[in-house]
């Protein structure tokens, strides 16, 4: 089996606690989201990728700077 090159993957999630979901479909709990993010990170690491989990809150400028410094190959936004 051909091995793919390891990627730096950033998983983004909304860590701002005051966020109110816009639709009923968005009402998943923060705890469920964190469990999902951890499972996704484990699966990607098992495949040999480097994973960074990055919470997003109200500091957009700081978030943009950190993301630029990380220089990921791919970003997944998990809200």
C-alpha cells in the first residue's frame, strides 16, 4: 500500500461559550463537539498526520496570527 505524505492538520472548533446556535440542527453540546474533535484528532494521528486542535473565540486577529504561524496543510472547521 502506498504511503501518503504526513500532513499538518488543524482542527478548528468554536470555543466561545456564549455562542447561541442559529438553527435547531446546531444545538449539539460543546462536550459532544470536544469528544468528536478528540476522536478525529486520534484517527488522523494514527494515520501519521500531525494534528493541532485550535479553539476559536472572540479574538479574530489573534486566531489569524496563530493559524498563520502554524502554517497547516489543511484546516477542518468543526464549528
